[in-house]
């Protein structure tokens, strides 16, 4: 089994790190440069930086903020929000990003995945999917613009299409689980892991260390992403890795 990755996520709005519940009720939690630096020092494997209102507000990601964060860390760094063309990705890569994450723009223009993958390589392209389950055992509906708009796309078929078009990873966030701290959507994660041949990043629902364990064992995820439990010091990255190692889960 490959080593599992622990990934703190910094949701950015108006230049500050924020966190909400089910994509609403956003609260400011700190300066992104300071948080990124702290997580890198604590042993996080990667960071994800999402400009969460860029698509909804029809603007580009803050390239200067990406540049400042990249100067302070020495771990892989994924950036998303408002990326709709090759030049957007190029600007972020030049600013220090290791990977880019596309979500709404990919749903609206799936060819963007092909173009980015061909130009930069699939390892550079993360397709993020925000989805909400229709009913208890129903399919998952894909949303865009930070969960504000529901689409006709379904989670599993869209994830497969993204892989076929050249995505290097899938970052799946369950809107139902986001910020609730009751655990990840492990059944959906397991199905994604079985259906696809690229890494799956679990997002939405981390509340304790057992939830990370379950995402890796039950959900078969390759990485687990979380925000509030790290931002509010409810879980520390070093202690989480120690716990996972004791559970027989390989970590870096």
C-alpha cells in the first residue's frame, strides 16, 4: 500500500482563510501564509489552496497570494478557483503552484481537462468535484460555483470522464458531509477508488482521527483533505500521522 497523504485545505475569500458548514456560514480563521507555513512545518504532505468565490464572482485566482504562500513552504501545493484557460494555469505554475485544481470550468467545458493535461501533463491536473447525494441511496449530483448551482452531471460518470480526459487526481467533496465532522462519504469514495485508476482525495467530514482512518480503509482514498479540524487545532498533523501509523496505515 502506498503512503497515504494528509492535506490541509485553505479556502480563501477576500485574501483570508475561511471555513463554513456545507459551503455556507463562512467564518474567517486566519492568514493563509501563516497557516500554510505552519502546516508545512508540522509535516503536512501537501496543501490545497482554493479561492472559493473566484468562479462565482467571475474573476481570476489571486496570483500574488499564491506567490507569497509558495515562497514560505517546501511541500507540493495545489491551487484552484477561477481557472478557465491555459494562461490561468500557467500564471499559477509560474507563481509557485505544483498542481492546479479545476471544478466549475471543467464541468462547463470538459475539453479544458484535455487541454491542460496535454499542455502540462496529467500529474498537474486535479479535477475537484463538489457533489450532493440526492437521497439516502441515490446518485450524487455535481454542483458548480461553490455548491450554488446544481448540474445534470452525476458524480461517478463525471469522475470517469475526467479521468478519461486526462485528470491526474480527483478531489471529491461531499457537500452533505462538509464541515459537519461526522466522517467522510466512505461508500462513494470506495466506489470512486474501484472505478478509477487515478488517486482519489477525500474531502468533507473530518471530525476526529478515526474518520481519517475510515477514509483510508473503508473509503480506499489515497489522500484525505480537511480544514477546520486543523485550523482550530482539534487535530494536529503529527499526532494524526502517529495514530494512522499505529493503525497500520502507511504515512510519510
